[in-house]
C-alpha cells in the first residue's frame, strides 16, 4: 500500500490571463511592499522598454532595476544582484523573465536573509535545509515568467559554481514566489526556440513525475492534464506563434507539471543528467530534456512500461512508445535531439557522468543507476 505526505507550497496567488503589469502592481499593493527591486531578463527588458514602464507604475516605490543574469544563474550574478537589493533598501523583488532570472531572485532572498555578500558565502548554503537556515526570509518576491521553465512554482533553486562547473541546489520553503502572473502576452517577445526548449522541461517534469516511484494521486492527476495541454499547445504555437490561447494552455500545462515538484515527487535520470550537462557543459536546461528524456524513457521501460503507457495515452498517442513520442515532439518543434549539436564533446562524457551519478534525482530514477558507465551509455545514445 502506498503512503506519503502532501504539503502545499507557501505560494499565495497565481493569476492567469490578465495583463501582467496591472496584476503585479495589484499584488504588490496587497502585500504592502514599500520599495520594489525589479530584476528582469535582458531580452524582455530591451524589447518592451521595461524600465520606464515599471518606473511609471511603481513611482517612488521602485527601489532599483537590474538585468543581465546569465544562464544557469552563476553564484557571482546572484550575489551581485542581492547586494544591489540590499543597498537599495528594497523589501520586495519582482522577477520578470525566464528560469535563470527567477531562480536567481529566489536564491537572492536567501542571500539577503543570511547576509551572504560573495559567491563563497553563498556556496556554503548549498544543499542546506532547515532548521539550519533562518525560519523567515525578510525580503520576498513575485514572478512574471516569460518562458516555460517553471522556476516560479518551486521552493528550491539552482545556482552554478563556475569554478567547479557544478549546479548547486538551494532550498527554503519560503523561496517560492508569493505570487505568479501567467500572462501569455508577456511571452510574445520570447525567442521561439527558447519558448519551445523551455516547454520541454515542463513535459519532462510531467513525464518523470508520472513515472516516479514517488508518484501519488495528486501528482498523477496534475501530470496527466499537463501532458494533455502541452502535447497539443506547443505544436499549435509552433504553427501560429501569435496564438495567445495556445500560449496560455502551455503556461497552465507548465504550472500543472510543477505541482509534482512542489509536492516532493522525485524526478529521474533525465533531470539528474540534465543538471550535470548544465553545470559541466553549459547546456540549457530545456535542451537537456530534448536530449536525454527519450533515451531515459527507453532505458527505464524495462521497469515501468505500465506508467509509460499512461504517458502515451495522456499525449494522445496510445500504444506508441513514450520515448518515440517525446523524440517526435522535439522534432516537431524544430529542436535538436542530438547531443553533438549542443557543443558537448564526447571527451566530457566521463566528467558529466560522474557529476550526474551523484545527483539526487539520478539516484531516484525508477531503474536504479549504480555506475557512471550507465550514464555514459545514455550520453552515447543521445550523441
């Protein structure tokens, strides 16, 4: 008999299909923030003339404005932005952009709570959980995502140690943004390849949750509906990028897919190897899902064929191999499913495999992975 515990996250509000700036200001008013620091992606900020927009909306409450967080949220970028927030006297952060920006803002809250001012001080907090961490975070955040990364729905975040080339996890129950605004219009400026490549991690979240040994009734329901929405809406957006209804369905599918992460369902080797590919070789998280998920599914099928049948049915392709469905979706979206196209050399496979082997989600894979050689084989398959 299965057993477990479901703990809802500390997120207060999710607003969807409303203009993002108006909705965000209403939430900031509700919270009573006195001084707001805006952290934005460079692409969105440049295409929307964002700084004067938020200046007009917030007036004297705008404590500062910054952009330029690099991919995979390097620790140096996180602490630099946190120091700017501290110096500005802001008591709230509004993050607007993709996963790297939102992950950085989440970890910045932790930096501000413990007084971390440089990358080494931040690194000491990696993988530490409560009660070793402060019970409260004095500066909290809200998020307006412009991609499908899903970072805004979880209470943990990743920042990269650029010296060791390892992506580290930071965890606190209050790191999750207090509010999220899902506005499909805010995603129109996102490069299409980025939109689709971040959509694949949402697919990855839902599939690895359905196939997880820690799956439960809530996660199953959320994952199945997420896959239904994502499998239909992503190709629709590929055919018509201006289709706001399809974009909203993708945002909602991503939201549902992250409910598994919120409730503690462990992912599998696609995520674990993906973390190593990101930290070691700089491969964007969305691209890692395109590369690894089909092969991890095929390797795991020996132990969870019944669960993969559910994946196929949810994606409206009953009877088709789940790994093949994912590979076809990657191709349909114009993305690459080959590792050789991701600027990764085969000489890096051993190092990537060693890092991936010790990742908690590789360790939670439905079919146990006990040696780095298995991961090298999967990387060779994806090559």
